[in-house]
């Protein structure tokens, strides 16, 4: 991809290198202040002390500079999704609300709970944020055999797809079925939700392809390869050696490729109803 020099999103929160990805200082400092005041300390002296404390508290670990290029790349891709989805939502007579992208290292606190890098990138509907540990791109390149920058862009576009589903109220409808249908039926709905996010990533790729000059030969193949590589059947094969269809939550490699391709070819959001589709 030719992505250098393009607009970066202003919605990236870089929490790399922070313990559990939390913003410390403010909250912890406040607790110290309240306790000290209760014990009758002089607030001015305390505030001064806290300021020196704050600046002298070292970051747990400096962010990996080798990842800075990837961080910039992710920010450009996020900006590209903003452009496309503003346009597509306007076409639907709706307003697109941009999500935030949180970059983290190892562990992160989200409104959906504490998450580790092992679970891969995810979207949390409660705080409208995408969470990404850039080390996942190494895993894709290495263990999953899905190299390439457009493969990485596809992963971000898939998570943005979940945000689009959230804005359109689709995720909520699926969530509401939890407990009302059997577990295997609920898993089926989750698969359809995931395949739709792949479809939406394809829709994004369709419109990005139209924006001159960004894609290079082989880019689309990278994304298709990634869609295949991170299908649940592949992942389960690698981790357990057996495929257990009932536990699928993302769809098979073949299904993921098919829905991504449909989005890519049509560029039309209305073509992505995975919920009424008979064949996935
Ligand atoms: Zn997903």
C-alpha cells in the first residue's frame, strides 16, 4: 500500500508501554490527596508534592520504536475508514460517529473488561473503541502466515465493521438474543455478525480502491489471504488439532473470504445481510 503521507486519524489513543494500558496518575493522585486531607494535611503542600510525584513517575516501559511505523500506519487506515464510512452513512441518511482506536501492549482495560493481547484485536461496543496490540501483526506475519500491510488494514477494517454494526443497532439485536436462544443458535448468530464485519471490511476496501493511488498490485490478495488465515477453523486447527463447528464464532476461512469478497465487489452495504442469507 502507498499509505505514507496520508492523513492520520485524530482518534488514536496510544497506551503502549503503560501498565495494563490504564491512564494512571490522575486517579491514583486523587486518592492520595483525599486520604491526606482527611488526615489533616495542608492541601497546597500536598498538591505541589503530587506534581513532582507525577512527573517523576516513570512509564512502565517505553513503546517499542520499531512499532511506531505500524502505529502511524494504523492511524492512516483508521482515517481512511472514517472517510469511507462518513460517506456511506450520509448515503443512508445517517450520521457516522467515529470510533477511537486504542493501541496497547500486552494487557488493556476496556469498558468490556480486562483483555490480553492473546485474544487478538477486538471492538468494545460499550466504549466504541477498537483495541489493538500491534504485536498481533507479527503473529499474523509469522504464525498465521498472513503478511502484508493490506492484511493488517483488513483487520482494522473488520473491527471498524463491528463499530458500524453497533451504530446501526445490529450488534444490540444479536446481543438481545443471548439467553433467549440455545447456545449453538447464539453461536450461529455470532458467526453471522462476524461475517458481516468481514463484508463491511470489503465494502471499505471497495471504496478505498476507488480512491486513487493507495492500493498496489497484490494488496487485495493479502486481505483475502488474511481472511482465510484467521478463519476460526484454521485457528482451531492450529490450537487444538480438531475443528469443532459448534464453537465457531468467526466463520470458516471460506465463508470469511466469500463475504469479504462480496463487500469488495459490490461496495454496497445493503448486500451484506448475513442474517437472512441461507448459505453463508
Ligand atoms: Zn470480529
